[in-house]
C-alpha cells in the first residue's frame, strides 16, 4: 500500500477548527502587510487554507491535480481526467 503524502497527513490530522483559525489568522495578519515581516501574501494563503474546508473546493482541487498529473504524464489531451 502506498504511503500517504505530506498533503494528506496535513489535511487529515489537523483538526478542522485549527485549520480555520490558522487561515483566519493569516488573513488578519495579511491586512497589516505594510509592516515588516507581515505581508499581503498572507491573505491568499489564509483564504486557500480556509477554502479547503468547503467540499466543492476540495473536489475541484482533486480534479485539477488529476488533470495536471495526466497532462504531465504526456497525455496532452487537456480533457477531463478520470478521477
């Protein structure tokens, strides 16, 4: 059996509430992007972390990853991958 990758362990083992809190903290800290160390890069990262709690986003992410793997494997069709 194949070992789960780092992404799988991160999304499965971290409690849902902690992922939402981390995403929210990144968005709030990103609003102070004019200060040193903090930056506007935190806003999209925080939104991405929070959006992974929405089932529709996870489904689209899975589809995009499967499409990318098929495209990189030389399929080159650019069509809908079989997930």
